[in-house]
């Protein structure tokens, strides 16, 4: 069994990005600038956004963090997005999810200028991705593809099973693994909470992407020996032995599944760091793309 080490791979790709930013600026390009919107003070969201801002600093990007209280209205929030849409100094915009219940995430995502949609959540971005047109890729699936490439894991012809159908992971992951590209060309089954006989399906999988958001959901009896396991879950479970009172576990019962498989991503230190790299790659693409548009217009 080999661990797919997200910290190692992300460090490698971040070093490449850092150099690319230096080269880009040496040619007269502007610093990439990511703007993040955080509503409320959900501890997990705080941690994710803090990590994104720190990574911007590490890579030589500019970053802006806009924080709003949970009482902000949907209209006010969309107004803030529009200000960022119209700000030429900003290349990428993300709104950390989840948002408070009174705000429609779709309405907010739809208000982001697709040219700045570095999370890859906008319907135009996802539509282009579905059709195989050049687009930003949603950060987590993009990070997983980079991880597979780094370890030279060729998924061509594999039976891949994706567990979970979210717009931000499961559904785009299914599209990307099955498209006629590299990585791609896999035979993909998308499963979810209503799937019958899930175990019969996963036992046939050469590669499983677990993105259902339930701690230790994928157990050893569901996994074919030698399978590849990509665990997207980041679940907080109570742990009185920790100072924080919790620890993070994935959607996979790691201790019992790891000995069975050929490759597995740990939690933490697997997919999480790769998601940030996906976001950073998209932001660098955005500044380059926006510079090209400015020359054309
Ligand atoms: N919430 C959980 N994952 C993500 C992500 O990748 N991006 C944003 N914006 N919010 C999230």
C-alpha cells in the first residue's frame, strides 16, 4: 500500500506555481489576486479560508478576505460580489460555502463573473467542463487529477466509483474521470445516498472516490483488494483526548481499508492540500487569461 501524500504533491506543485508567478511578473504580468468572501464564523470555513489566504502569501499572490456577519442579506452579498467583478485588480473570486440558510448559494455563485470563477462552481464554468471546452475545473476534482498524474496512476479503462453527487465534487469528478482526455477514459459509476446495494458496486471498483460527507462510511468489506482509494471527506468527530475536542476523519475507515488497497489518500494530508493547489492554479490561469482579454478588447 502506498500513501498518496497530498502535502508532498502540493509542495511540489506550489514550487512550480511560485516560479511561474516570478516568470510572469518578470514579463510585466500583474500579481495574481484572489478575493475570498467569508460569511459568519463557521470554524471549519475559517480554517479553510485561512489556509487559502496563507497559501496566497506563500506563492506571491495578493489576497483580499472580505468578512461579513451572518445577518448580511443575499442582495447585499451579491452587491459585494459585483464590486469584485468590476474591480480589475481582482483576478479570482470565491465565496466560501456553506452560506447561512437565508442566502441561496446558487444565486451568489451565479453572480460571480465566470472569468473570475476560480472555484469552478458557476453554471457556465461547469457547462464548459461538461462539454470538454477549456474552463476552470472545480478545485477539488482538479486537485485529485493532479494527484493521479503525479503518481502516474493511469485510470484509462478502470472501473471508477464516485460516492456522492455534490456539484462541487462528486458530479464534476464523474465527468472528468470519464471524459476523453488524460487523466480520463475511465468507466465511471456515480453513486449516492439512495443507491441500492452500494457494496456490490464498490466491490467492483478499481478506484473509489469517497465524497459523501459521512465519517468512515466506506468500510473494508466494500473494497476490492488492490483498489485505489481517494478520500475527499473532512469530518470532525469528537475526541476528548485532543485539546481541540475533535479530530478529523475522512469518509473512509482508513485503519481497516488502508491495508487492503494499492494507494490511499490520508485525512488530513491527502485531498485537502490538493484542493488549495487547484484553486491556486485556477487563479494563475485567471490572471493570464484576463491579461489576454484586456489586450484583445
Ligand atoms: N466549502 C467546502 N469546500 C469548498 C470549496 O472548495 N470552495 C468553497 N468556496 N467552499 C467550500
